[in-house]
């Protein structure tokens, strides 16, 4: 099963912690995080670490 | 007329006139327009600039004003027409830079003997010629440093202008590059070229070579205590022959009893420690700051290195190879003197540390705990402290949260609490995306109100000086706002709460270097 994430844009502050942890999956554009969902499965470990590291809990697993 | 040249000479006049779009420098155009009304065949027409008289000369299209490599004895201000600066780059192509009216050319004459470019008139030009000797005689410079500082600013502005122009005129400048960028680190470019062609193995992973900014290096050399006395020619040689290498924190640069990579290093940024074994068999540790050098032993005394050099912070080094060093050392007495003096000083320092156990202990303590690159250190002395905790209470009542913790590292009676030390080379600044943590002009590192509390700065601080807290919000529904906090040494207040409230004067803010020197006796 493929893991997918989504971003809660109300909570995201664009601090860049996710990009710092998993630069392949996350990218901050215009002060909000964006996800490359197709790259998650290859980098699942880093992606989950990034999800947990989000200080605003704005990354949600679907 | 004798006066000191300052930067206002270069920027003030800009306000009076609206400069053409691409102009980098504008001087009094009123004076220029007066002159233009004079007869064209006037043999000599003068224009004064910074108290130096310039002579008006006219050149026809195709005329050459100066050649690359010829003696540089004057600089010019273009009044009318257009001039192209040409220069052969490393591939043998001609690089072209266009000079427009009200811009300077040949300014390199003020700090180098030879021309860096050839100037050829593109369309009939009128320009003012200023003699280098006049400039140097009429302007009183305290020393080279002032001159270099001014030209550093000058160059920066020109570079800025060039960068802007590069965006506008891509077809010409993009392909050929401008003169400024070509001047940077010719040596390193050559090195890279040879490495690519010969397939020489790449340097170690932690080693990164990049382009040099030659003016930055001139400034560094003139500010360093060791190289300040060497002449401009020597500086020029160092700039031309050196390669910029950067190492990450805690990487070994030179191993003892080897010849290293046959390089002589000058520290451009950061600190390194040197460990050597004393005559009694004890390890002696010393540290070197920016502007200092190491790795000279194989070249000066033809022996293996006596020290292991390890970086304390991320460092940038200027590396000179054997031939370049030998050339400088043998042919330039100023450089040789500087090196020998420093070697003597080093030996003296090391023998002092060797013979004074207390001093050795303190140096070790400072190096191990990263106090060598701290600038404002909070310490409390256990022989005075009565553990009333009024420092913590005072901090809490002033800022809402105590910004330091009394969990500590200690040397003898000196305790260093967990608090911001205002590092010389801070690691906390670069990670922030919001630009919320900044170094202010007074050197203090400050967290602004736009902090979102992600904690990236706190993670990158190796001393645990930054904390993320939840701020109190008025409404209960809104999610709590977070922010990073750190001790800013009560920047907005007259005194520091902790220092002012201490009943015994045990807690202090000190400069670690001087403070530990006094306690080592």
C-alpha cells in the first residue's frame, strides 16, 4: 500500500524542518510546505521522520 | 589639498543627480557640463575629483588607452563615448566589459603595479585622466588598511552594478563573463582545469575548493597581526597563488610527523587546534585564530610537521603550495620576517603553556568546551556564589522565562552556565528560513518576533543555549504561539538582570580570553 501525506496549510508555518529532514519529499514554496507524494515510498524512513519532526503537526498521513 | 578620503566621496554625490540606469558612480555632473562648453580643441581641461586634478583627454575610435600588463600609473573617468575593457580569460577567449559615461576605469592602478585589462575606445571618447601619484600624495591614508577598506567598498559597489547589468545585457556578459569575476582566484581555476583534464582524484570529501574574493583576502591579511606588515606585492602574490579550501568542524587537516599535502595554510575563517607532544612527552594543545598560519615546518626547516591540526569550527583556509611559498619566503624579506617572528612567538607561547600546568589546563578547558570562539560569556564564581538563585529569579521576572540554566561546565571555581555565548562563528543563524535569528551590529545574536518556534536554531546550537517555549496567548481557542528564546545579555535594558541582582557579585559577563588569562595568573 502506498503511503501518502497531506499538509494542513492552516497549521504549516513554513519553517522548513521537514525539508531539512527529507529534502527529496518536502519542499517549502511560498512559506508553505509541499509534498512530492511519488517519492515517499522510496524515502519512507526520512519522510516519517520529517512528519514526526514537524513542530506544528501539520503533516498528516492519509 | 590634503584630506582623508572617505566613502562619502563615492556615494554622497549620487543623491544630487539622477544617475543613468546603469551608472555605478556619478560625480558632479555640473562640473562636467561646465567643462563640456569649453572648446573641444582645448589642450588641457581639468576636473577636480577628491581633491585630485584630472586632465581631459580625447581619444578616437579604435585607440588603445592602456594594454593589459602595462605599468599602471593612472586611472580614468569616462565623460563621453564608450570604452571596452578586454582581457584574456583562462581559455584564451577575450572577455569584454563595457564602460559607460561617468564610470571609472583602470582603478586597479591604485593597488597594483600592472594593468589587469586592456582598454580600447569603442566610440569617440572624452575622459579624465587622474595620476596615481597625485592620488596617493594628496590623500592621507593612515596606512594601507584604510585604502584597502575604501577600495573594498568601491569594488563591491561596482560589482553590484555589474551584476545588475549582467541581467540586462545577457548576450554579451553572460558568455564572456565580466572582468571582476575573472579576477577571482585565477589559481584555483587553473587547478580545477588541470584536475578535470588529467582525471586527478578529487580531494577528500570534507574538503571543498571554491573561488576567492581577492579583496576579502587583502582585507584579511591587512587586519591580521602577523601579515599586516608585509607589502602590497607580497599580498598580491598570496592572493594570486592561493586556493580556498574549506573543512567541516572536527576534521583533521594535518597529521603530525607527515608533510601533509605539502601546503602552507593561512586561516581565513574559523579556528583550529594544534596538538603536539612536548619534550617531556605530554600533549600540548594550542589554538589558532583567523589570520594565523600553520603547516610551515616542512618548508621553513625541511622537517615533518610537529603538530596535528584539527578544526574546531567550520574553517576556510587559504592554501599555498610549496613553490609559491618558497618564492615568497626566499624573495620577499617582509614575508619571511613575518613568518619567522610568528614562529618565535609560537614557540614562546608553547613553552609557557608547557611550563605552566594551570595555563595548560585552562587552554585545554577552553578548547574542549568551545570557549575559544565565544565572545560574551556568562560565568559565576563558586567562591562567591551563595546559591540564592537570585540571578535566575531576576531573569525570570524580567523576561518571563529564565534564559539560562545553572547546569554547568566548570573549571576550578569558575562555572559556565548553559547560556548563549555569542559565538564568533555561530551555527544557529544559517538554518532559519524566516530570518528571525540575526546578528545585530553590536555583535549580539537576537531572535526577532517573527520567529515561529520550529526549533531548527535550537537543534543546531551545540551548547543548548536556545530553547523553544510556548508564549501565552490571550484567547484560549487560538493555538499557542511558539518562539525560540535565548539570552541576549539584556540588550534592551541598561543592565543585565542576573548581574545586577546578584548580592555577592559572583555572576559576570566576561570576554573568555582575557578572563581566563587573568585567572591563570
